[in-house]
């Protein structure tokens, strides 16, 4: 039996049935930016299961033409509008003699072309495109590294963390607990509980330009200070909620001797603030020697008992450079905190800073805490190489080191038990 191959379709013969268009949402469709070839067996009048050599040869020819068109298309610039090139049907490539003949393939409408700048154009046409540059960074072709976690790499890490953290935590914890004897310089702190200095609006309620001595900000504070920006039609200095809520209790410490006569303990006011805050961030307004004249035209905060230029009689510790004020303006991160109030210096190496005996604390109550359910306290403490007494850091190191060491032991047992087991198998993807 001799089979005759039908001739290649010519312009004078009716074209074969072209394959139907498949919508972009079809799960079997290819990439929306490509033309799809869907072969048809309409020209072969026999069942699909049987062999159709004529259709197979025609399909191979169409596939070759489609691959050649794709290779040329990569060299065409993407464009949103092509000048001088008539577009093909359904937004396809421009109609030209090199286009694929009619009936050789079907074209799928690409809605993404409208976003990326439209279908490709022939060389020479002006184009506008939103497609990213063909670089390794924008096309996500940068080299990447992904660690492979194995027992040989994970187990040593757990053991090393445990062996390092546990001794450090024990050392910090023991050092913190040894801060007991009052031998060196003694620091007096005041503490507050249930006071949220970390509130976002509270932290923003200040004017750093005003605190740095800017004359324009002194008379026209920032709007962040509202509602503590102006009072009685005068600008507030210092403005804001932080300054308005400054701690203003007065603490006095007395030693009660054998004769029951209280001896006052010298409390140093200066040297309690950070050097950068004292000399860089906080400055008084420029002007004459009289500090009251520099703050002329301003008023005190609402909750203050006296204006800012009367905080201290010492000119080096008055106004915006008052160290009690500077310490308070450095907000705390937690609702329970302590701030340095005074410094008790050691006078002689032969005598302790605070000798054994009875002491009396005199408090001038100016700062109410009942309306926010808070508590006040006074703390006396010395410092070590790691700071004041704070056992939390040592406990945290011990906990992390112990958990890491315990996990290392557990994983070591599991790896030793199931490493050569036949129940497990490697999975290759």
C-alpha cells in the first residue's frame, strides 16, 4: 500500500484547519508570553490512535518554524508601541514576510504584555518598556549559598555554645551576688514601678533642638510636645511630656550615731549623668550671665514647682544642663526601672563609705504615684566590672548554655541510634 504525502499548503489552496486558541487560564497552557503550537489531525482522516505520517511531518515543520521564530524574537526589543510596524491579530507580532505562515500555529493572547509594555516589535521601532534590566541582580541570578545541616556540623555547635555560655553565666552571676559590702563609691538610686517611659507618644514628646539651646526652638517648640507645648500663651521650657513628669522628690540620708544625733551623709549632685549628654546634647540658650534672662518669655512645665533656671544654685548644674533633669530625660526601656540620684564618694581607704550603724532617710514627698498604681523605692549599691547588681544576665547565660548542651546530648543519642538503621532511607530529589 502506497501512501501519498499531501503537498505543502500554497496560497492558492485552502489552508488546513488551524488549531484552536486556548485561553490563558487553561491549566495545560504554556507560558503566557509564548506562542503555543497545538497540532491537529484534521487533515488525516483516520483515528487519532493510528499513525499519521503526513501530519507528523507537517507538525515537525511547524515546530521548526516556531523555534526559529522564538530565536529571532529574543533579539527583538520589548515595546509598548511600535512605529511603522502593523501589529498582528490579537496583539501578536507585526505582520511581515518573515512571520509564520497562516495555519502553521495558533497564538495565545497575553494579558501580561499590556503591563510589561506590549508584544515584541521588529528591530528599528521605538519602544517603552517596564521590564527590568537583564542583570544578575534584577533577574535574580546571583550566586547563593545554602548550608547543609548534618550531625557533624550541628552537634559541635550546640556543645561549643554550652561550654562557652555556662562558665560565663556562672561568673557573671557570682560577681553580681558579691556586690554586698559598702566599701567603694556608693550610688543612690530612686526606683519607680508601673511607669511606662517606653510609650511611643511619650518618647516622642520632646524637642531636642530646644534642649540643645536653639533660641528659635525655645520660643517656638516642636508640635511633638503637644499638649505640653504652650501654657498661658507662653512657650514651655522644657516642653513635652517627658520633662513635665520629671521626678522631683528630695532624698536625704542621715547616720544615727551613739548619741542619737543624726549626721548628714554628703550626697554629690554632679557626675551622675553621661558625659555626652552633659556636654553635647543638652545646652542652655546663649546670652548673658543671667540665666533667667536667657529663658525670658517662657514658662515652666505644668507639673513643676519652679522654673528650669531655678533647679540649682550652681550655675554649672542649672537650666537644661541640670544633671537630675538630664538623667530623667534618658527614658527607660521597661516599666520598672531605677535612675541614679546621688553619688556617695569614699573619703578614705581606711574607713568604709557607709560604716555599720543605723541610718535615717528623709523624703520630701512631691511626686505622687498612686494615680498610676506605681511604687517608689530607694536603692544603695556599689558597682563591679560588670556594673550594678543584676543577676538576670548571668541567669540568661546559664539557661541558654544549659539548653544548648542538653539539645546536643539528645541529638547525639538520636544520631547514634538511627544512623545505621534500615528504617531510614535517603531521599533524592
